[in-house]
C-alpha cells in the first residue's frame, strides 16, 4: 500500500522521535510505501528526503510551535497552500491508497480532501485535538466569532470527508457525536495513544538520581509542553503546600510558550522543590523517568473536551505510577485510576486534593510498584505502534484501500 501522512511535527529519526514517527516506522516495517509531508527541520533541508526508509517531503513553513497564538494562526492558515505546492512538486505517483491526517492542525483538511478526490483514496483521521473548542476553553478564541465559525466549518468538513475517525477514548467518541449531529457514528472508533517500548534503565540508579539531585526525595516528574493547556500554575500551588522536610521534588522537563512565566513564578514564590530543565532526547528522558517515583499529568481546569495526554505512555514504559491533575470533563482519570489501575487523579484546580494523592503515593511504595506494573502491562499489551497499526489496518481494510501486512 502507498500512503501519505500529513504531519505537523515530524522529527528526524533516529536523533529524535514522537508517536507519529513510531507509527510511520510500524507501517514501513510492514512493507508499505510511506510518504510523510512535514515542516522542514532547517532551511537547508527542504524537498524529498529519504529518512530511515521513509520518504519525507520537507516543506519550508513559518514557525508552528512555541510561538504566540497570532503567529501560530497565520502559520496554520498558510500551511495547506505550502503542503499542496510541495506535494505537486515531489509526489510523483499515479496511485495513493491511504491518507493519514492527525489533528492538530485542522487546516490541512483542504489538502486531505484534494488528495482524496485526485486519487480516490481513503482518508483516516487521527483525532488528537478537538479544535476550535479547545481554543475556546483556553480563552484564545471567542465562541461564535468569525475565526471560530471559520474553523468550525473546517471541523465539520473534516468529519464529513474522513472515511474513518480514530478517537483517543470513549469520552472523545461521545463528545464528537454529541456536538456534531451530522457525523456518521460508524466512522468513530477507539484509537488510543501509542508509543514504542524503550528498554528499561539498567545502570546505576543511585548515580543517576544523584546526578539530577533527586537524592532521597519523592520525585514527581513532568515532561512535555509547558503551555496554556497544562496550566502549571496549578502545580506550583501544590508545591507550596509541601515543607522541605516532606522531601517532595517536582522535576519538569520541556519547552513551551508559558515556560518563562512559570520560571518567573517559581523564583518569585521562592519554590525550592521545583526544578525545570530543557527538553531532552527521548531515551535520556526515559532514563530519568525510570528513576523518578511518579509521573505527572497536568491539564487546565477549563477544558470541556476530553483530553487524553500521550505522555502517560512514557510513565507506563518506566513502570512508575501516574498522578493526574486534570479537568473534570475528561475520562482520562477514570481510565488511569479505575480501568488500568496505574495511578490516581484529582481536579487540577484543587491543590489540597492533589496533595492528598501525592501523600497517598509516597506513603505506599508497594502501591506505587503495583500501579507501575499495571501501567506497563497495559502498555505492552495494548498501546504500542503495532497495536495502532493493526487498528488502522482493520478499519480501512476493505475495497480499494485494502491494507495488507
């Protein structure tokens, strides 16, 4: 099968990776002809580039990540024109069986529709971001405004032209149905987040903990975007509740639009139990997670859409429990605490309740160990890239776009 994946962020393998590079490698390993359209990593790497057996069309775009909302908006509006031009130039084929498109960004629906019409191929939507409602939840867009209505029409179009829609959770499926009366429910199915397994850290645990000044602290680690959706101010409020003798350390790894603000607040509040580090290569980060005590998920309390953060898979991989400080509209807490039994959750704007969950974990090492093992077993048995590949193969496996492994 020949497929095109329309990516917003596609790092260069093997120096870096994410869930989408993992998925494309799974398709490659099953013998499929994989094309990826993605922003250029640098200005001197534009065009069709062979990357680890995957043909990547690198496109020069405006900055899309870690920029202010206006810059991001302009970049996303221009993106479909830039991608279409690049595909016309570099994709020399008379056949295309499958188009894979994730959200974000929703603006690429025009490119996906154009490809589908030209090649009579199937379009599989990987729904990871319900936009524009998430922007409304964060106060970045006004519901009913001109910009909102523009993107809402794009969202309706995307659900209409997609042949299959993979959703992160049952809550996601129910949300889409409830807010989109015209969507065909037969398209909707579960496609949980995925990640390939990274070998467990097997060297000197004490030495690594000492290197990062973990010492004898109960270390709560957070890795990923530091932006409005995470609202780490809520976590700072939790950190303030602990005394030095409690030996609780919040270790944050990442970048994002809110990072400078969070660093400034930490300094102003004189919080000695929070450390922020820049982003690290995935394997280095995974090693640090492996010697932490708990993995943190943080979501803004104003979300009305059910978000399912993918970073929990790194915690599952490392066999550590998950602490979820989340909004009350997501089913993520139920999944983590009641179904997988791999962690605990509390509302993100209630620091005292979050502290109670931390106290529960740090006073029960055996419970933490069992939760870590539960998460790991769920991970390797349900949410590797091969599992996601099989779901997509099954869903599109009929007619012209039959996927053969």
